């Protein structure tokens, strides 16, 4: 029996026509017609400007778009470069668009990309989000250059609005830092690069057959790279624009982040329970990473939904939380909006108790992750209130302080991890 | 005549003695079966209790809502209840087996029907157990979805989901046991129909204002005024 591959026969034929490459740049997509053309053009310009002698291919892995995304990719691939008149291709720059099976899932797209990189023996591979509308051709260089200098994985750092990425700042970054001893600002990257050998190691993972191989896969692979102590570097890419209609489905976002994080804690328990030296992940070209434009976020609604969640989900919280934490949350829910504060210590304990409950599977694991959503709304309310008037430095200090709290509460996690509830 | 009476009496006594002589070994056999059956049932109970405790069966059952029900009716824990049930089913089986050894006319038929009933009993319990688990899972899923979607009264929705599944599972279990199956089906249909009608009326009449507000809000968003007033969405990632 031949080895089963995620790549379709037609796609393999197209890849074989391309032959071996030095660089593979991939754009996963699903109904991204509005932005993908610009992204592909920027990638072409970046490749031709910074890597004119490299054998390169741009691959679009599409999840079944119905808005002509694939046609736009093909059109952008053959359009004249308007970015610079003196940019000329020294080699043929191939562009391929393929549609993977099984419906839109970023993990499946990534699996397709990694398998293609492995087949083409690519020396360096970059994945760029079609939603990165602020992309500049320089991103290609910033992502790929460190790979050619011997790094295994290049992760992005952006200048983002202080209220963007609330889940990353309040949950994923502090936990990843406390448990895996690595200061990676974007552990769930949208734009990143890796070496050919890392692609091979990614491909050998068993995660592709699991739920984490469909969504939140980028986070999973980053954590795996951290645990495996690969050579990591962070590259400052510039401003990441806030999407006009950000995906505000908090439940799915929670599954992609907290779900994957809790699952990784289960897998790598022996790693994070023993003391670790900090993994160096230097940031190349880093600049102040927070922008401060005013935003109209409804904090009142966050508070209301926190209070509503605490009152309605009591039977679920009784299965997950310790009575002390649960009582403290009930006390918070009784406070008025003006006096409400979800302290960092309590938030860290709450998250750790959720992760231990996930480990013990006290109820359905997906239900545990979903139950964290109303509590996160309470924490987001506090973060927004604390940093409403804050400068970039104060926001940074707030996040730093939260990380220290998670690190300080780690012994509590170790204590409750194997404890019978 | 006296002689004849005496001979009849002797013959009768002889027959009685023979019957007793035939019966006593069978009775002893029955006693042995019952005692051995008790020992086997007891061992089964002890073994099962230990296995269920190791498997944390009570914990598994906790989320079905059954422990609260058991506590409310002053019954022992789920593990104890299942162990005792297995003990009594096993021992009753041995008692009936022992009774059948006595050779009493008509008993065999009842014993056979008891053993014929056992698979149905286990099937009904199986349906009930997994039905309770499903009721717990889906009611919790409804509760979480309701809370996260900010729906009004998610607990009521969750309770309705649980009640409907338990009702459905209960009727299936009774159908399996063939206990008043028609009555159960009719009762189920009536209750389910009434519940659906009640919900339709409640949401249709009670929810018309909510639907109007929802539609107004939805279409107002498209206007230029609304877009100016629109709040920014939370960006979690």
C-alpha cells in the first residue's frame, strides 16, 4: 500500500512540475477574496526583491472558497508588478492554488503546506495570513532571512492595538511563559516561517489526526517547538491592522487557544512540572508593540455577561472549580460594575483550576473550555478598565505583571494537577 | 375391613415416606444451590463494587443528575446501587434455579420466563444509563451554548432538553421491558406534544416582541446612522 498523503493527485502533479525549491511561501485561505490579491502581490514583490536568485513557489491552500479567492490568487500571480519597475525575476516564480478536502480548517491547510514543503525539499517555508492587509514586501525578508541564518522557527511580533488579542495577552502568553519558560509574544502566529527540517518534523507529528490538527494547530506546533527547544527567533513585522469585522466568536477562539493550551499541558506535563531554563527567542528589529487609537468597546456588556455566566453556570463551575475560587467569583459577580475587578491572582488560579479539570476530564473537555468564556469576559473587562487610559509602557507593565502572577501561581497548579477533586 | 384400612394406611405412609425421600435430596440440592448462589452473588457484588470504585463510577454518574435523585430518595450511591442490583439478580437467578430442581409442576415455566426476561431487563438498564448520560451531556451543552450566546433563560432550555431526553429514554426502557408499552407510548406522545405546543405558544406569542426587536436591530445596523453608532467588536486573537 502506498503511503497516504494529504496532497491530491492533481496537486502532486503541479508540485512535480515545479521541482525542488529553495523557498515556499504559503497563504491559507477561505473566502478571503477582499484581501488575498494584495497579500499575494506583496509576497511576489518580496520574493523577487529579496530572494531573486532563489527557486521559489507561492502556494495557496484553500478551504473551498465561494468568493473566487483562488481566481484572485491566480490573477495576482500573473499580474504585472506595480511595486517597482526595476524588479525582475531571475528565475521562474511559480504560483499554485489548491483546494484541500474536509472544509475550511487552518490546521488542514497547514498540513497541506507542510506536506508540500516536504515534497519540494524547500529550504525555508513561510506561512502568511490572507488577513494581513498591512503586509509589506519586507515581511518576506524578515520572516525568511533568519531561517537561512540557521533558525528553525521564526515567529512574528506586531505593533497591535492595546485592546487587540485579548485572549493572547491575558491567557496564552502568560501561561506559555509561566509553564514553558519562553517569552514568545505571538505563540498563536498568523504569519511565521520555518526551515525545511522543521517542516519535516512538523509533518511527523501525530497532531494532524487529532482535533488540534484542525484548529489552533499553529499554537500547538509553536508549543511543540518550544518544548523541543528548537532555535527560535521573533521578527518584528510592523503594524497588524485591526480587521474591520474581527472574528468575535469567542467560543471558537477559546477552543483554538485555551483548548489547545490545556491539551498541550496534558501532553507535556513532565516538561513543565520540572524547572526549565528560559528559552531564548530574540526579537529582531523590535519596536514599541502597542498602538493606542481610541476604540469603542462595550465593557458594560462584558460585565453583564460575566455576572450572567456566574449565576447560570453554577452547576458546571461546581464540577470544575474549588469552592474557594467559586465563592470568590460569586462575590465578584455581586459587585457593581464600578467596583468590579477580577484580580490577576484569582484569574491565574481560575485558569489553572480549569486546566487541571481538563486534565482530569471532570466533565466533557469541550464543555470545560466553553465554561471559561464568561469568566474570560470578566477578566477582559478588568483589563480594558485598567488600561483604558494607559500608555504603551503601562500596558506592557500590566501584561508583565500578569505573567509574573501566573509564574507565581505555578506551584498551585502543580499541587492541584494530580489531586483528586 | 380393619385389615384393609391398615394396609391402605401403610401404603399411603409408604408413599409419603417415598415422596419425602425423593423430596429431601432435591430440597438439599436446592439449599446447596441457593447457598452457593448467595456466595457467588456476594463475590460478584464485592468484585463489582471494587471495580466500580476503581473506575470512579460515582464520578461518572455524578453529571447525569442521578446522585441528587438518589440522595433525595435516601438511596445509596450509584456504585452501591448497581452492586446490590447485580447481587439480587444473581441470587434470585440461583434461587429460581434451585426451586426448579424441586420439580414442582408449573415452576419451570416461571423460571424460564424469568431468565427470558433478564436480557430485556439489562437492555432497559443499558438504555436508561446511556440515556441519562446523553441527557446530562446535551443539557449541559445547551446550557453553555445558551449562556455564551446570551440567550434568555438558558437553564430553562437546558432543563427542557434534559426532560425531553429522559422522557424519551424512559419510554424506550419501558417499551423494552414491555410494561404497559401502549400506555407509555400514548403518555409520551401526549406529554411531548403538549410540551412542543407549549413551547411553540410560549415562543410564538411571548417572543414576538423579542423577534421584532431582533429584526429592528438587525436591519437598523445597515443604515448610515447605525454604522456611525456601531461599537467595535472584541478582538480575542
